[in-house]
C-alpha cells in the first residue's frame, strides 16, 4: 500500500497509516519532510520506564538510550512514540484501533515536539485570522482555546490553528503558519456544520472530543501564513465573573506567558534557547499582549462577543512597540529567530 501524504503547517507528512481530519496532498515525487511509521517489536521492548503518576508534562518525554538523536514521547492515554529530529521520523505504536486518537497523538503531540527542534519556534495556542493578520490565543490545556476558535468560526471568521503553530521572523515581520484544518471540542453545543465542518467519528469511538474537519477550500480555515499582530493570554478568573475583560501584561508576565506556551523538546539545549529567546523578545516588545479573562460559568453569546471583540482589538493597526527591557534582544533576532 502506498503511504498517505498530508500537508501540515506547510510541510509534507507521509504516513503508513491514514490520519484523520488533515489535508491530503498529491505525490509529486518530492520526498516528505516528515515520515510516520510503526514502532517495531524490538523498539517497543526498548522503551524506558514511565512514571505511574506523572507530575508534569516533562514526565511524558524521555531521551532514548539508543542514541543522541532519538526521544521517547508518551501521551496521557499511554500511546508511545519515538521521534528522530535529524531524519524527521516519527515512530508510533498504533495499537489495535488507529483513528482519531492516533491522529491527535501523532499530529498534536509528536509532530510539534519534532518541529521544535532546529530553528523553528512552536507555540501551544490557537491562531485566529483578523483583518490585518492574525492573533495568537495562548493558555494552558482546557482553558478554552479550541472553544474560542469554534466561536470565531461560527461568527464568520477564519482560524489557522486550534492547538499549536509555527512562528518565524521574516524580515521585520513575525509570520505564523497554520497547522491543520480541524477543531477538537469537548462538547457538541458548538457544532460547526454550518461553516462546512465535517464531524469525524471512530467506530467504536476512541477519542474523547468532538472532532470537526474542514475540507480544502473551506471558508472557515485559513491555509496561508499570516502576520502575527497580537497575543492574548487566556485566563479563567475563577470568581464566577460572567463578563469578559482584558488586562495589559507587563514585560515579565508577557515573557513568562510566551515561554510557558513553548513546545520544546530539547529543553536543556543552550543553543535552542539562544535561538528562541530573541524571537520571543521581539514578540514581547513589538506586539500587543494582553490577558483575556474568559467568562466563568456563563458561555452566553454576549460574553463570546466580548471575548472576540477583545481579540480583534489586539490586531488593530498602530499598536506600536512596547517599552520593554527585552526590546534590544528582540531586535537582534535574524530571519530564523536567532
């Protein structure tokens, strides 16, 4: 059987098993940048010991004992992957029921970690298209990034990502690249069929979210890179507040939020940090960054409109550069973020 080819974040990904909710691409003879294959039995037997009760995200990552260029990754539902940054290979244990759960663990966990090696900057967040470019909505898992992306789509706008994206500096502009045309939701109350979203299902279901995929040419998905114009750090106020509100971020809190949103496999690499920090400093010094507090317990349309208006406001022209202690470092970054 010929491998399956998909476009993800501007790269060609080739997989031995079909993946769901992604854009298929034709085989034009060019080799893929990234390849997905099954773990063989010997590799499965050589994986490291995993903690029974992980205390943080890094507990799901282990450096391989078989060489300097292999990392083991393990998802919360115990799916195991091994990634090889130098060759762009992802090996996965498909289990007995490949489908949405496999797609999610490969495309939204293993691949962004692999992409974070080298000169790319990968951030955990949603990307929402605006009139002048796009705004990134960052925040911890479960805060509401995908729900915000779904509401954005329902309002007639386009999204570029609901979970992660690649950011690069090109000249004086910060360019964000879309990941893939799908949105995953925990509830069905934001169904997206009206904008062309197709609900993907497994039989039996092996995925805990509702997965909407948008076909090529969809008016809900922006497949082209856009200039990043602002950043929203999503928060839940935790005090029952029913109204959305925003608050400006100081330089320290802004940088803390950006660093916290990094997807970074080689976290102990000083060379990687020398690449990353100047680009993050450029984001902090040159864009509008604000906390956006989401309505607590009141997901009404008025609250959603307030949130979307706040997001749109971050991308308005004339935001100017912030007075920041990181500004000098940011101006020193080259086109690759170094």
